[in-house]
C-alpha cells in the first residue's frame, strides 16, 4: 500500500522579533529627533528675524525723525557738534521760526536735543527745551553719534547702533549710518 502524501500548509506568517521592533523604534526615534532639531532651528531663525525687523523699524523711525529736524536747520543753528570730524553723543539744534522783513532766517529760541536716555540708556530721546518736554523717538538704541567735517560743515553724519534680544537672549546688533545736508 502506498502512502498518501499529505500536503500540509506551512504557516509562513510569523510575529516580529524583538530585534525588529527595536530597529523600528530606533529609526522612528531618529526621524523624530531630526524633525525636532529642524523645528528648533526654524523657530530660532524666526525669532532672530523678528528681532531684526523690529530693530530695523526702530532705527528707521529714529532716522526719519532726525532727518526731518536736521533738514530744517543750518550749520549755524547746531550746538554741541562743531565741524571738526569728531563723533559726539548728542546734538542740539534750533528750528526755523520764519523770515525777517529783510529776508533773513529767524531761529526759534528753544532748542531740540537728541540724546540717549531712559532707565538703561537705550531710548533715543528728543528733548525740547521750551517745555521742557521729552519724547521717546526709538527704543533699543545702544549708541547714537553725530559729526560734521570741516570741509562740509553743512552735512551732518549720524550713526545709530541698535541691539535687540530674542527669546533665547541672542543679541542682534544693527548699524544704520546716514548723512544729511541741511537746507538752510
């Protein structure tokens, strides 16, 4: 008698081994870690960019205010910044009041001064001697300097340096230089 062959199906399905599970967890952890590091770098970059944008806005605001005042004055109406090429930390100037009957410029008696002030000396102040009143022109200003050259006394050079902190306390300095020829 012949024996019948019985075909048994062999179960090819098997459970994952511990090693395979550990490798899967390791790969998942590496991917998650890389994503976390990328997210942190993007967040840090965004924070630094926001601080720079805010600082640039403050410096431009200060520049526009000073340009408006300096344009309306003349070299004879500026005190504290002689035409000697040296940088000075503040400037005092007079505004035009009008014209005399002879056609000459009449200057206001009060003076406008730009100087650093505030608790930490990080605010650019505009001080009007008439009031006296003080207006804050810009925040986060670390340095302001003015100078005039002997060869061009009707041109005022201004240097503003601002510094802002981010959420991670990284300091982002920014420098803005401009020069302006006075109109009068």
